[in-house]
C-alpha cells in the first residue's frame, strides 16, 4: 500500500496509508498523542523501578523513543518489546525528524539504532533501555505473565477490526503480569466490551487532542 509522510497539527510528522486514509499517529498531533496516551496514562504509573513494556504496533518507533527519553529523565530501567508485522523503511525514518520534534537531537542516534538493530534479539540502546523487536502477527504473541505495561497502538478498528477483538485482547491479558496495565488511544464501545469480556477492568479517560476519550485496562488477577 502507498504510504506518505504528513505533518500533524503539533508540527510532528507521521506516516499516512493513503488507501485507508489512516495514519500511524493522530493528525491532531503525533507527539501530543503519544505523550498523553502512553506516557501520562501509562508509563507514569510506574516510577522508580524496572519494568517491561510491550508495544503493539512498533511502527515509526516514536513511542519507543519517547519512552527512552522518559526513562533517562526519571531513572527507569525499561525492557521494551516492539511487535511489528510491516517495518518502516529507512527512507521514511529519515523524513520523520523526531529528534527535532522532541527537542532531543542528542538522542537521534538512538532512534536510528532502534531501527537498525536486528529482529528477535534484545539490544541495549542505552544503559537503562533495552529493545527487542519482533516481526510477527499480533495473534502469534505467546508471552505469558511477562509485561507490566502494554502500549496498544494498532491501526484503528475502522480499517483493521480483527486487531480489536476478544481473541487479541485475550492474548494481551495473558501477556501481562498481575496488576499490569494496557493503554490505547481507542475509546470504541466494542473495544471496551472486548477487553471486559476477557477479564480486564476498563476505565475511560480524557483523550488526547482531537479525541474525547481513551481507554486504560487493568489486569487484577
């Protein structure tokens, strides 16, 4: 499918899939959305400790880069796993300019290192941040009680409804540790009900710019 780089409302860039009219991040602000959904309402719950994170939809690596920056700022030790079936190509990465958008030019080398490292193997990106990239379908994830936090950042249910089902959220539930958390930009009723059906306790939270609500799910057993 044809993809192009577009600029979102906060000045940061993302990739658009033209046939779907779907973007990797919100057109209302890629960086703003990432911070609001995954950092403010996810990572910020885990302070002064080591934690493991699973990202569903590694995509451009924006969420991983922001998490790395936050781990440096707050002294977190993060083991990050990013799952992506269709990796972004180097030409696209060069056009995204996330180092500048995040005022983090010194960390741009780490962003490119994330994408250059081999798949299916853990790599130490900084002293406190390791990355494992897995190229597979989300339904092939077999981890059990491994992760503290899941960033669920798959393409929207409008274009890929099969990624927002009880089957997939059951896989997410198994992958989380007890008291683990899943956060996503989506607030669809069908998504919330699918999460609840597999055992999650789900809460609606104020959404990022351009969205009224988002969802956060907790595994309590």
